[in-house]
């Protein structure tokens, strides 16, 4: 008799475990489907499409250089010293800049504030980091950054919608190496 009771208990416990496991799988599948829907929406939203169309047209303009990553730029002013070394990814740079959306709306400007800004190169959006390590002090470039190398699917402020391609005027004033303690 106790064998039958144990068998029934084991059968019920197995059934409950299977139900719980399949419920978990269903939730995972639902979560994955929801995540994929969000990704598809982000990749195909109107802001991204407008940015992609802008960049496709812009790359045809005279003087525009297109990097392998998709970042584009126009040289507005050459370096004071063409032999000067560009900053490294772990350096700190002092820049004047103006950031705007492709519709021309200016969302940030050190020029308007009347003071340059200083940043570690590796703390910036990828498009900025990529362009800065190619510039020398005194250079000014107009830089066109695809959404994925700017802020991507997140919106850092109400002035910059998610998936925005952005345009920056970047003037590299100086760069300095950041000392890093030696590891022991």
C-alpha cells in the first residue's frame, strides 16, 4: 500500500514539475518574443529610417569621408601641426563642439556656453571616440554619426530621440595623456 502512495506522490510531483518547467519555458519564449519585437521596432522606427536616409545622401556630398564603421566627416580646418600625434583612446581631450540633430536642431554647444569641454576619449559615444583618435590639435571636423555609434535605441535627453543619427562640429583644442597606475 505504501508503495502505491509513494508512486502516486512521485507521479503528482513529476507532473507538477513538468507543468512548472513548461510554464517557465513559455515565459522565456514570451519574453524573447517581446524583446525581439522591441528590437525590430527600434531598428525600423521612423527616426532611424530618416537618419539612415540622411547618411546615405550625405555620403554622396563632395568632401565627405566615410569610415568603415559608417561614421562620416568633412574636414573644416586642418591641424596646427600636421605632425602632432592624435590622442589615444585612454587620453583626455579638450574640445569645442556643437551637436545637432539631422533636422538642424542644436541640442548642445560648448561654443554657446563660451567654454570648451574636457572628456576622456573612452568615455564618449563610439562615433566621437573613433573620430577623435584620428584628429590632431587645431583640426575642426563636421562629423555625421549613425545612431548605433551615437546613443542607439536610448534617448539621453528630450532633445535627442532614440535612434537618432547626429551631426557634430568637433574642434580638437588639445589632448593629454592620462596617467594610469602600473599594475602589480
